[in-house]
């Protein structure tokens, strides 16, 4: 173990400096503890007030990246009861972890079993980075390694109109890593934006009319085997659950 | 070791300085300093035996790097009460048969405490949501739910007095 | 509800004696004790399933920072022993050395490092140079006895008692009994029902991982604090393996964070003790959760094949059971778990004249099986209950009516009791209490059997069904297990109760205090219970085989009655009356005619200080001559999604006859904990192995046990019952309830969807595949 240093910046300016020196950001730490702590230094983001702010303006919900799942779910739920984003955040992991995992850390780590990535992609969310004034789409952030390392996430921006819809997670038990997640975001009329996480090829975003999506729902890409479940079954299951979610989301039945 | 940190936290109302390596988890720091009521059941954040309250919310202390808790306020189950003067939740757990081997109990009780502080009359679903990270292999959870409900009744009674 | 026996202490839901201290975080588990500058031990585990250690060089590790010792086969005793914490001589084969030159599964121990810090010990493991010559592994238990199969044990391993043991064909144990003529019985049948069932490897998941701490007392004796179910067996096995005199070993059992059979195994203590003894240093071993999964013991995987001849009348003309059990790489409990799959299962349907049980336990290069709550009965009942369900359906008789007609009843016996014991013949017994009929009636009412069975209630793609299962267990091991206790009295009317019985969270300290209080005539909280410490408490075989309530309970009752006699005698002397004129109750002796009272404290003080002085005290040992079975009927309501195979357990009702429940809340707790473990075992828990025999899911993230958010509706019913041979009517309760969930759920799924789930766990994919076949 190297002599790892700890820093507690109060401002984003300090963060920039620390990033330039090659140090890593610490949000809730749940991901860092599980992976090797192979770094010269960590800086903790919990003392930067700006990263814990939240609000709504111009149709966008803005959530500071240091907000925990618990806090973010509560904020979202109070803005729009029953939305899929708060449902996903409050069903992820377990309470003491939801109290610790931060939005920023979770998007940065983006594990395959994330409960957050699907809803963000389906809702066309974006993230603001410390390195740029212009927000980046979450999809760009996830695919662009350079972007991911250019700065820390300071803010998650979600179009308020896009978080109505449905969410499904496939797990063995409640406290579990989903083998797939499905998010259906309603965009008015019969327009939907959907994201399926879990396929071997990565998250899949599908947009269109309900009727069209129902057709493509039964032709999802392949899934890998997980635990004792075959890829074939998981794929089949995802297809069935996708159809079901499409049928009940925004339909006359309550989700 | 020369690179150990000297950081202060408040544990159970007392501010103390702790000396530990920069990569230490809060669990090991607490246990090494005598807070053995914080139990180590898995060290992967998946059993809840090590749950403590950090700045008002429950966390798995095995998943918290101790340094990040600097200046924080930590509560272990001992902060709530002791054998001569137990907290209503501790009393309710004992009476309801919610304590068998007791290894998960401190975590269960702290999760219940955090819940009841925020929601004095939780539904079954809210209890399950708040305690979903605390694995118990002895009780089958039924008596834990009963204990949390009994705690809620008792604590409201206390408030009324 | 409870039979009124006018008990003052037995049958009351007293609070568990240690529960407030546990709830306040004041009690100590093994790793919570502060011992002076312990060395920490880390283990090097094999990542190869089968092989011979060609060379091992420990010199770099020995020279590493902080390292005080490196242990491996070259410098440790070669004593063959079993790690099974059973009575002596153990019925399990002596097939294990502290360290060996052969590795037999991924996770087998190669070496141990003792260092000043855990980190240093872990670091030094990487400096041990090991070259292993791999050999072909054996993973498929069905092939274990094939000619030419790789052999797991070829080095002088032997059984400690005269039983069949043939390592030359990987046979770790064999149990063969038969009555009547199977073929004749099958020929008489109207139909023969034949099927195979499989149950999987599982971990106990006691929340406290295994731990041991060793230090030396002021006079140089070695003290072992251990998270164990069997402190006296720990002392004996450590002595035997390390060559340290019993006199120099003291084993203390502090609070234990659950056991479920996993802590009936003695596999850390000898390593810690040997290291401590050699270096004269304190030592600690605390396993990680991953180590518990990989290296500690497991539930034996078992395949059960049944042929059953059934007449249209319901009569079973023949029952042939062929069980194959995977012992894993070593054989602790390989014989007795197997034997129990017959002994605790077959007597339930005791009217079968043509009966045979063939059980074989075989070695493979997989993790080690061991004791696990249910102990073979879990596996046996999974198979039998589905078969009975099929038989009843064939006869057109409701499952519950069928069971009620054919199950063993009070006053009846089964030849199996006498035939099957623990590595020898069993003990004949007649059932004196059987509340199974009540269990069935009350459970059926609670689940809504009459309204739901066979109704296949549909809602979209989902269909509901109900199913049931019936089981029995035992109460200790007759003529083998011995328990003892000591009670002494203090001059304030309190008592010290010392017992070797091992409370691992079950509440046995509390119910033993209740038994003693009932006998003495005072309240349970007058008893200060000490368990267990090999220096200060008398011998007890330990917490296993559902024995504490019945066997230790009987010892405590008899012991407390001796105290009662001394109190009577003392009171009679003080009051100058006959003993028969004295009534003892509520901590007071009363002269019946005059109502003159003397408190128990005064009686004790009189004997300590005044006249005819002696310490009011007594000891008692107890060996049981029978093992009265508790009974359970369990009911499951499920919902099966016909499209996805998702299986949802809506409710589980467990009705149990445990004799008189000495402490109903604690009894319910035993049932509910076992039931949830049984549910989670039936639905999600499983060891997953890769092609090299490595367990790939050794953490709670991937080995899924139920949390509070997964629990279905649970209902526990303790039926009114009284066992005349038990202490104040009690039988056991610890294990039985784990046996019911898997077969009850499987039978409910058949009721809903017409498919037979023969392999646990019931993953949605297995259900889905069977449903597709059905269509």
C-alpha cells in the first residue's frame, strides 16, 4: 500500500487541482472499498455544498452528484410521486447502502447491475462535469472514456417530463444485483423511450411508438449466463417482462 | 506506520481522535478501538451486522472508509441504552423474541431507530424497506417486524408523556 | 390452548436471559475478547481440486515481516482425525489431517501463517512456494464408485467405529436396512411410482463467521475461546490432534452468533491451539465470509431415488429408498447425516411391511459436507413428501386425509427405530405423543386448504396452488448423548445453574432456567445460568441433534428436584414438621396447616450458617433411552407465473408438535428461523461450481439468502401436546421446521401447475422449462 493521502476540498476549484495531480474522487466509497484502493490519494466530495444541492428549473430536475440514492429518491418522489427514477433508486441494493451510494460515484462506476443507468438512459438524462460548462448526455459519458476522466460529475440533470413510466428489475431476492433492468419512459401520446440493461452488448435504448416497441421487444440481443440461469432464459424473461411493462405503462392498468 | 492518519469523530456523543491507516474501513477502526458491538459478518456490505448510524443515517461501516467520516457523528447500539436503562427499541426486541443469537441485533436496532426517528408509525412495507440490509438467519424476521411495531407504539407513548 | 398442567414456569414466554444485553451490544462473541498481543492466522487454500503437493517452500514466508510460524504438513502432527464434533469414538471416518500433502478440493488448506498482524499473515501467504501435481478430479457423485474413478482417500484413513468404510471405491459410508420383500411388495401394487430428487450444497450462513481465540492463563494453561456448538468435543479433539493434555486445556463458549450445525465442526481450534502452544503466544483466527463459504462445512448434496408400490386403497406395499450423498472431500457426518435421512424419515409412515433403505455417502473433490439443521431429514423429506403427494393423487385421496390415515401414531412404533442408529443399531421406541393430526387440521384451516386445494385460481398468466408436507425429527441421540448440570443455591434464594449445554442463540440457557425454576418452585430469573466452560461447567455433548431441551432439560429437571428435596428437608427441620407438611412454591416454603412461611433465602442461610450445615447443591447426569420425535405439518400457498416460471411463495404455515413448548415465543422463533432458512434453501440458495470445482459465488451478493424484504406471510402454530418422558412435557424444536418448506412448496407448485419440481433450488428457469415440457 502506498502512502495514500486524503483531501477534503470545499470547492470545485480545489477539486480541479486535485484531479490534475492524479488523485481520485471519493463519493460514498462503496465502490472504492470493493475495488483495490490503488491510488496516491483520495479527495472526499461530501464537503462541497454545491454537490449536494438539488432543484427544478426550466423543466429539468437537477441533482447534485454527492446526493445519495436515498436522498435523491426522496427528492424525486416529492417532485413526482410514483416516478420510475425514485422507484429504481429506492429498490437498489439495501437501505444502508442506498444511504451511502452517491449518484456521481454510481454513474462513474456504472456496474452492469446498476439500478440507475437504465432509468437515466431512458429519460435522456445528462451529467455536468467539473471540466465543462456544457452538460453531456449520460450515454456519451458512459461511452467516452476521455470524457469520463476529464472531470468529476457535479450534477445530474433529468428532464422532468421524462420520469413518468415504469421500472422492472430482475433479481433472485430483493437485496440483489439485477440481471437486467427495464425502464419505460413515457413521452406523451404513444411515444416511449426504453432502456434495457443487462444484454451482453451493453445497455439497449429503444425509442418509438408503443406498437413498434412491442414488436422489437421480442427480439432483444443476447444475454450472458448469470449464476445458474442461462442466457437464453434471461433473454426470454427480459422479453416477456418488457412486453408486460410496455403494456401496463401508461395504459389503463396501474403499474 | 508513518502514514497513519489522526482523525477525530464523535462516537456515541464523545469526540475522540483515532489513529488508523488511510485505507482502513470504519468497521475496523471502531472494532480496534473497543466498539466491538459493531459486528463483522461479511465485509462486503451485504449482511448489515456492522451497521452504524453516521450523521443521522444507517451505513454499513465495512463499506465506509474511515477517513471519509472525519468530524462525523457516529452512533453504535450502545448509544441508545444499556442493560440498566435500555432504549424502548432494545426493550421491544428483547420482549418480542426478536433477539436470538444477537449478532445481527445491533444493526437491526439501529436500522429500526433510524426509521422510527424519521417515521414514527411505519407500515410493514416501510419497515421491510428500512431493514432490508440487515440479514438475520435465526428469527425468520417475523418477530423483528413485531419488535419494530412495538417500539413504535412505545416511543409514541413516551412522546405523549 | 396449552394443556393445563398448572405449571408456573414451564410454558411461559419468558424473555431470553441474554436478550437485553445482546440488544444493548454488551455481550461478547469470540472476536470481541481483548487478548494480549495475539498472533493472527491466515490460511493458504488450494485453488486446485485434486493434486499432490510436489514441493513446498516456506522459507520466504517464514522470513517475512512479522511472521512467527508457518504451518504445513511437514511440521504439524499427522494424526488422522475427524473434524466432526461428535461423541467419542466418532461415527465419522478418521480421514483428515491438520495439513496434508494432498489437496482434495478447491479450498482445501495447504498451510497457515501466524504473524503479528493479519495483514502480515495475508502478505506472507503469497510467499509460500507450492508446486502441486494436478490429478484428475472427481466432481460427479454418481460416478464416484465407478471402476477407475479417481480416488480421494488412499492413505490409511479408517473408521473409528466398526462400520462399512471403503475409500478404495470412494465410499465414505454405507447404510443398508431392509424389511420384508421389496419385489414382492411391488408386484402386489396397483402402481409403482418411481422418481429421483436432488438437493444441493448450501451454507449455514450463521451471521457470525467461525472464530477462535487462544491465550494462556496466569499459570500457563491454555484457554480457548471458541464460537462452537461443542466445547467439550473441542477440548477432546484439540488434545488428541495436538498431543496436549486435557488438563492443560480450557474451552470457553461465549455468545455464539448462530451455528445451525456449522459450528459443530472442530477445524480451527487445533490449528490455533498448536500455534499458541508452540510459540507460547496468544492466537486468533477469524474467518472471512468467503472462507466460511469455501472451507467451512456445508449441507450435503443428496440424490434420493424412490420406488413406491401403491394400492388403490392407499396402502403402500413397498418402499425402496436409494440415497446417494455427496460427502465432499472429507467425511465428517458422512455416515450419520445419511443414516438420519432414513432414521428420521421412514418411521413416519410405519405401516409399510416391505421397506428398504440403501444409503451411500461418497467422496468427491468438492467442499466438505457436515452437520446442518435438519441433518439428512431435510433431504429425505423433500423426496418422500412429493412421493406421498403423488401416491395420494393416484388413489384419489386428499393428501391430508392420506397422511392422517397412514402416519405413525401414539402407542405405535416402527422397526426402523431399532434398526437405524448413529453408526450402529438404533433404539426401539414407542411413540408416546403425536400431535401430527392436530398440526394437519390447524394448519389446513390457517392456509385455507379446503377452499384452495386443487382450485388452480388463475389471474392472468398466474395460477395459485397449495401444498403440504409432514415431517418428524428426534430429540437427541438415545443411549449416546449425555448431558449434566450442577445447581447450587445462594442465601438470597438465587441459584447458580451450570451446564455444558451450549446456547448458540437458541435460548437454551433460558428454557433450562425455566425447567429448573419449575422443579424448585421459584421464578426463572432466580437462576444465574453459566454455559459453557469446560473448567467450570459439567460435561455436555453439545448443541446438536435437537438434544438440549430434552436431554439437558431432563438432567436439569432431575437436578433441580434434588435441590427441592433439600429445601423441603431444611424447611421441615426449621419448622419441626414432617416433610409432607411442607409446600414449596414461589420461592417460599409454607407449612400447609399453619401457613407459616420461610423464604428460600432463609432456608439457604440456615444451611450455610446455622445448623446441620451444608451447601444446598446437586449434580445430575442424563442419558436418554428414547428420542421422542416432534412433528410438523407445513403448508405453502404459491403463485406460479405460467409464462415466466416465476414462483412466488405467498404464505407458509408451520404447525408443530414439540410437546409442551417450554417457552412459546422462543419455540416460535425456532420454527420461524428454520422455516425461512428452508424457504430460502428451496428457492434461491445454492453453491455454484465452475468446471474446475471452484465455488464461484462465495458471497452474499451471489449466494442469495432471504432478507426481511423477501419474507412471505409466515404463520406458526404450536399445537397442544405433552410428552410424558420430556421435561415438563417438552420435545425438541430446533431442527424439524427446516424440513418442510421445500416439499410443501413443491407440492403446492404441482397443485397449481401440474409440474413436479424435483431439484432444489426452484429457480424460475427450472419451473419455466418444466412448464414448457408440460405444454
